């Protein structure tokens, strides 16, 4: 995909189990946050803002903010060796700083039919939205049960990380429909090739 082209909505994934891990998925198999438009789509589809929230004020600085957070979360979730302690601590400091900003304030608004819908009290800023994702990462990293359920996909060439909430904690792939299907097809082809030989 060329830089600056729009990312199709179906290419954005939200099956990692945590919003901070869904942000990590925007790098595979290619950069998904390659322009402001796809970032706006990710922000809306991730649930960071209610549907219909105007994000026309988002600009390239938002891309930089979300990408920096993504790099820090990736480093912290995947862990590092002893040689990378300074880099790890630097990423941890940036994550904590990002988490300090005030998240967008929600409000309930009555529709004409009397039902209540969620809106934001004011237009969201980048720092507030990044803070929501950073706080999710802080929660994940400091919760020993959730942290122990973080897995890396076993699919060929798939670096995605997900939260394994399956029974028995035996989930192997980021997505059964994507990497799981690829593995099953490859296994079938290997068996068929052996049967022919």
C-alpha cells in the first residue's frame, strides 16, 4: 500500500482483546496508520470516541503521537533483554507521561425519541485519546493475571500480540479466521503431499 493511501476499514483489526494491543496490530502486515484518514477510522472503530464524533481536526501530529505510543507499548508488552533496560525504562517513562493527560469527558444526550446516547463534552484532542490507550496499557502491564494471558501469534510471520481469554488458555493464533485458517490449510496441503508421495 502506498504511503498516503486510504486503508480499507476491513484491514483494521480489533480482535486482540485490549485496545492497546489492537493499536499494535496496525503495523501488520503493512503500516495501517499511513495517513490521518486511517487513524481517524481506527479511533472511531476502536471505540475511543462515540460513532459520529467529528475528527476533522486530527492532523499529522496525531499520527506521530499514536505511532510513538504504539512503539512504546510494543516494547513494553514484548519485554526486553537485560541489554535493553535503559530503552525499556525510557519507553515506560513515555507511557506513564502519555497516561497522565485527561481523557475526553463523555456526556449523556437525550435524542428526540427520549433515548440517551453517549457524546463527548467537547472535541477530543490527541493527548486525551492517546491517554486512554496508554492507561489501557498501564492496566495490562500491571495486572499479573492479564499480563500472563498475553500471547504472540504462532502463525507464520505473524508478530501480532493478543490477550488469550480462551478456556484453558490454549489459543494459538491472533485470529482463528486468519492465521488459524492459514495453518489448517498448510497442514492439509502437507498431509495431501505426503499421501501422494
